[in-house]
C-alpha cells in the first residue's frame, strides 16, 4: 500500500517517491508515545522561533 507523500520543491502531494526530480517526504507526523526520549528537543526546535 502506498502512502501519501509531499514534494519538498513545489509542495504538491503525490504517491511517488520522486516529484520534480527530487525525493519526496512524508507529510505525516511521527507516532506519539508517552516515553518519547526526544520530545523536549522537538518542542524546543519547533517553538524557538516564536
């Protein structure tokens, strides 16, 4: 089964691994776990620009 992917160049959604000659990325967030060892770093990186 293919999953939705997003082109990092033009931000278009696709099912392919490549679009616009570049590799695509997964637009889905990582799964949540209560024991996430990197949660503090992820929160710090996301909200540090505010």
